[in-house]
């Protein structure tokens, strides 16, 4: 099971524009910019992403998982509307 999770977990580069199934997602840079003045603990709670994952993304500590970027992109697009 662990092997399956590792294989199925994809990572993204910060500058990649992500377009799964015709849906545009925000880039990692745009997400960082939009989150820089927000309370990250509240963002974590509202988006369902762990605080640790958000802090790693903000501090450029490794490459974020696709699922993290997608969830934050969806959250930010919903909040902006």
C-alpha cells in the first residue's frame, strides 16, 4: 500500500502551469503570492491541507504534491469569487 501511495503521489515544479482535464490551476508562485499575507493556520483548516504542508510550500522546502497544489488552488479560487 505504501508503495502504491508513493508511486501515485506526483510532485510539481514551482513554475509549471498545471492543466489537468481542462481545468486551469494556479501555479505554485501564484499560490505563494496569494497566501503571503494570510493566516496560514486558518487556510490549512479551511482548505483541508495540513499546516506543515502549507508552511513547506511557502518556504520552498521541496516540491509540493499535486494534491496540495490543487487543493490550495481550488481554495483560493473559491475565496476570490
